[in-house]
């Protein structure tokens, strides 16, 4: 997609103004009222990473250009039927997850990876703080490598730095427009400080994090001296997919998708059907229980969305009987 030379790049969004870079100059500009009136399923009219055009006065953002990609989730507040776009025009999602303090949360990582897969954006999992729990780091790395995910194990503590893995992070950042996402306190800003020369983002103290306080409060786009740009985001507590069909989910988990041809039923949802190759693989230890658990949670959400009946009147057990055999 060709971006016109007069377009600006959204670096940060505050309550009343957007920080936009135009011709190398950073400006703080308001949005035209009409952008808020457009009826879309998106919570806000624009996101960090968007390309925008100004009105003839050059003082107001007038138009948001079509995106080449976006990472979005079901909006946490203001109604479940809206999407919150966390990053626009990105070529890579980096899920950042500490192996300890805060503890690793598989459902959050799986939500992020599935959302990236759904948008066909390559994703990498960066495990942080491996100095605190090396065994846990190895365990989670194995789970995700088995799911075809690129995993990097990192530590940024002086004297214990994982030089090679940090160098790989640096290279990935320089080659892409990336977004870093993960729990508050996972170490996103610390990671950027360690790999990007000249960057000094504010990082958190453990007692603040334990009180649930975010250190990074706004998504900020940083241009990298070695090429590429990265979005450092405030921590997220969860990551629920936005409007994903029940039949679509299985394709967002590579290790589940690999088993589909062996299931007895063509429309198997792998939640209790007979002769299901996915549940057999789970029992055999070929699919991680946490990954399957995340799949089932997403499936429940998707089926609830698709059901014409209220959640309470639906039977908890599904599967069996109603599938068409292959
Ligand atoms: N032991 C250890 N601590 C680390 C490591 N990386 C980061 N930390 C610590 O983790 C804490 C949180 O780091 P931040 O970089 O602020 O976390 P964040 O993900 O940016 O958090 P938010 O901005 O709130 O989303 C800080 O006290 C860091 O010093 C690491 O490799 N090992
Ligand atoms: Mg931060
Ligand atoms: Zn199945």
C-alpha cells in the first residue's frame, strides 16, 4: 500500500490530542469530530501506528488511511461487541511474558498468539526474567516451540544478560514494525532499554507492580536507530479474541490444526466428540494441557457469541451426536 508523502504517523494518543510525526516533526493535533461519528465496531477512531491525513488547515487530523494490518482484542470495557485496536500497521507481534514475578499466564499468551495468527502477523514469544526460574523458562519454551512459535529466553540483569537472545530480539526489531504486548511488569520496557541504543523508558518497581500499577501508561511508537519501529504498550491483563467463529479457532493453534485430518467428524470441535484426534493427542501428551485449555475457553466464548440463546440456558456439554461424519 502506497502511503502519501504528506501523511503523518501516529506516535501516541492522549485524551484530547494525538502525537503525530509529519516530515520528521512531532506535532500534537486533535481529531476531526466526524471521525468519532463513523459507525464501526472499533472502540476508538484510530490507533498508534496509523497513517493519517490532515485537513487543509494542517491543524486537525481529518482521515485515517487503510491499515495493512492491525492487532485487536475484544474491548475489555464499554461493551464486548467492540474491538480495541492495540497496534496498527505492524509486521510482527512480540508477546512478552516473564517466567516468574509476575507468573507466566498461558491463557494471555495463547490469546495473543491466536490473535496474531488470525491476522496473519508473525509472532514471537520473548520469555523474560529467566534468571529467576530457569526450569520454568525451559518448560514454557518447549511448549511453545512445539506449537511452532519462535521463542527467545532472555534476562536483562547486568552480568547475567542473555547476549545471544537479546541480539536476536534487536535484529527482529530492526527488521520489523513490532508491537510488544504482555502483563504489566513482564519487562517490556526493560527489554527495549536493553536492546535499543539510546532508549531510556521508565520501568517499574516490583512493589508498584504488585499493587497493580502500570508503569507504561500510553502506547508509544519508537523509531529505532538501526531501522524499524516498535510500539511499547501498557500491560494488558487479558486478551480475548474479537468475533472469532467456533470453526475458525482450531486453525489458530498449529498443533491442533495438524491433527484435524485424523478426527472422525469433519466439523469436530475437539471438545468431547468420539474418535477425536486432538483429545487423543492431548492424552498422549502431544498437545500441552494449557494450550488445549486456552482453546476450550476461546471455543466457549465463540459458541456463546454464536448462540441465539442466553448463556445460562445452554448445555455445558457439547460434542458427540450432532457432527457430520467424514
Ligand atoms: N530479575 C529480572 N528482573 C527483570 C528482568 N527484566 C525486567 N525486570 C524487572 O521487572 C520489572 C518490571 O519491568 P518493566 O520493564 O517496567 O515492565 P513492563 O512490562 O514494561 O510493565 P508495564 O509498563 O507496567 O506494562 C522491573 O523492576 C525490572 O527491573 C530480568 O530479566 N530479570
Ligand atoms: Mg513498560
Ligand atoms: Zn477432533
